[in-house]
C-alpha cells in the first residue's frame, strides 16, 4: 500500500531561507534513495539548488510574454501543469517542490489573458480573468494532491503580504474611503500575513497544507539564524494538523525549528 505524502507550505519574506529548506532535503533523499524535483519560478530560483544526482531542477517562465510589444505567448503554466502530472509516474522522486508558488500566480494569469490577447485583467470583463486564474490555481492544487497520493511529499514556498481577512482577528466598524461617500461604516478585520497572490484565493491556500510554516531570519551576516515556525502568532497564521506530530528535543520548540526539510522529516518520523 502506498503511503500518502505530506503537503508543506512555507511563507515568508524574500531572503528568509525558504529555498534553503528545500535544498537541505538532500540528506533525507540520499538516506531514502530518492531524488528531489524542483519547479523554479522565476528561473533565478535555480541558483538556490545544487547541480548533482539528487536534484532535478526545471525552470518555468513566459519568455514570450510581452504585452507592451503585442506579444501574448504564454506556455509556462501548461508546461508546469504537465510536468507535475508526469512526475507521478517517476518512482524515485520522493519530494516535489514549487519555488515560489507566489510567482506561479502570474503564469496562471498570463495563460488566461493570452486567449484575449491582452495584458490587462480588467479587459475580459465580468471578472473573467480572475475566475480563469483561480480555476488554474485549483487545477495545480489537484496535481499536487495527486502527487501525495502517489507517495510523494510536496513543498510549496510563498512570499507573504499583509491583507485584511474577513473573520480573522478583531472586528471593528470603520469609515473607509468607499463608505464615506455613502455616509456609513463597514465592518473591518485585522490584517493577516497571507500568500502573495493575484486574487482572493490567497485566503484559502493555507488550508491546502498539513504543515504551514512561517520562515524568518534573526541576526545579520554570518550570525544570521534562519528558522521556521508551525505556531501562530498575532497576524501570522501557522499550523500543523493533529496527525503531524513533531518530536523535538528540548529546548527546541515549534516556534524556532531549523529551516531544513531533512530535519522536519526526521521530527515527523518520515
């Protein structure tokens, strides 16, 4: 019987070690005689990964997308979709990573807008661009879930941004720029640190993952310390599902774990 893989999401500002967590999967991969497949979006993320027998790194970029010059060729999204689907049949791939998923949102939007020969999401009208974008993002989610059903672990990285999320934090009635014209107030909520995406689908993304980690860096230069946390703090959701028990040796806590995939797998007993 195939063991179902785990889905892990990592959110944090650029430069907080999200790619490094994936790169440190090498020890786990060698121990389990597996390889690591990484989709790099944009192509510059490729520099984060070693060139060896463990890592299979592929870049995805819409090099033909240039709306200012009337070029609307967008093929990277579909290439990524097919690539992820093909990995299900590759037995020695144990981990599949998308770095960064926050950039994939642009590939999905390009794929939609290319059919309208425009670079402006408002031109299709009636929210069609964002509806199409969200469908494509959900199609990729399904591909990732299929990979876990094939026994492969999945890691996706995200840049983050502060945005209001309905139902999160403290509710308060305020006068906003829009409501001021109407002479009334609207119910507002606290800002939360959510994935940087082109649509409100950002609010649903943390629910995809069994382990949702927040990456951070403390210190500077050679003294910098990169960690991940699975514990929420004010404005920064993080989580692990009940069946994701982490075995940590004191004084280490879930609030400051090494940004190391191999460490996480050992802590999870995988």
